[in-house]
C-alpha cells in the first residue's frame, strides 16, 4: 500500500519551496540606508498581495453572477470586504512612520507612486469606477496598460449586478448607464429598481442580499481611502505627492467617489 501524499515527504515539497520564499523574501530591497524604508516597502508589497486576492475573488464572483449562481459569489464578496477590513487595520502599522522618518528616504522614491498601482486601478475598474484617463499612468509598463484595457472591455461587477436586476425584475436600463468605458453615474431607473427590491426583500432575496454585499464592500473600500488620506496627511501634510498630484487634496476628492450610488441613495427613499 502506498503512503498517503504528504507535502514535504521525501523532500518533494517544503514550506519554503511551496511559498516561493527565495523570491518573495528576497524582494525587499531598500535603496536608501534609512531604517524605516523596510516598513514602507513591506506595507506596499503586502497591500499589493491582498489586492491580488481581491482581484481573484472579484473575477470569480463576477463570473458566477453572470451564470446566476449567487450563493458562492456572495461568499467571495464577503471575503473581499474582509480583505479591505484587514488592509484598513494595516494602516495602524504605517502610522508609526513619522514625517521625519519618511523624509529620510522620500527622495529615493523619485516619481513612483500608488497612482501607478495597476492592481488598485484594476480593482476600481472591475468594481465599476472606470476612468480611462487613469490609463496613461500605466504607460510605464505596456503589460499593465493592456490589462487595464482588457478590464475596460469586460462588464464590471456592478454591470453584472445590474444585468441580474434588469432580468429578474423585467426592467430595462438606458445603454448610457451600462457603458463599459466610463465611471458609473447615478441613474433614476436603476435607483427605482433597487428600491423595489428593498421594499420587498422576501420576494427578491437574492438581489437584496447582492445589494447588501455590494454596499458592504464599498463601505470597507471607503474606509481604506479614508485611512489612506489620513495617514498621508499625518506623514506629508500638504506636500505634493511623488506621483505629481496635489497630494492630500487629490486624495480627499477621491473620497467622493461612489461605486454604487443608487444603493446608497435609495436608503433615504425607503
Ligand atoms: C508613507 C506612506 C504613503 C504616502 C505618503 C502616500 C501618498 C500618496 C499620495 C500623495 C497619493 C496621490 C498621488 C501622488 O501624487 O502620488 C497617493 C496615491 C495612492 N496611494 Fe499612497 N501613500 C502612502 C502609502 C500607500 C500605501 C501603503 C498604499 C498601498 C498600496 C498606497 C496606495 C496608493 C494608491 C493605490 C494611490 C492612488 C489612489 C487614487 O488614485 O485614488 N499608498 N499616495
């Protein structure tokens, strides 16, 4: 009788091999001699790793919703909200970085900035906040720009939710509100349809639960934006960003972004 497969047995697989330690733990390379640059690098790298999982979950949830398979999609959307929650707590670590400590290595960052995070932009595009003007920020890597363009060609998670809303309620929405290459804007017909769902949750339970999953996700995403801008203000005050924006004033404007505006506004109409 052969022995059951055991990871690591016979040297086939080890913890370090499986998790690619040679690559992942060799990828923290400060370029200044400031002690705190390591924190800065790890904070960004871990955020990007979690964003990778967010994208994995959103892509799968979107596909399931397109096939009317709501339950497993809900579980994935809950996971995305939990990831944002985790990222929100992570700001507490970065908040230990003082302005004086940051100044010791800020100069070596050059023009690199979170504005160039293709994964962050992919998340925004996948959720429905699609500003094609942001594409040029990814020109530094043709492959990233291509990924963003491919994402723009797909329906966003919100588009897919709206398709489900439209087909289950038997209502049609204007083509303009379903445009793939523009940020989603509030639409009265969509708001009316979601309101009908919230007025009779028992009848439209799947849609109702879907809407609440989306609100939950956006709630945690908003907290991420808020924590980011507060941390940034604490560290650089009103200095311009390394990416060339006004810095905190730019990030404060981003707090006004609404991913699923109808779902927020209908609450006042119930
Ligand atoms: C010392 C810490 C940090 C500072 C001072 C900082 C500062 C800024 C500033 C000023 C901007 C505006 C764009 C610019 O002009 O550069 C920005 C954007 C951004 N940052 Fe940070 N940031 C910090 C940490 C982080 C971390 C840990 C992440 C996680 C990945 C992150 C992700 C982003 C993203 C995704 C944007 C684009 C936001 C948007 O366009 O809405 N930042 N950051």
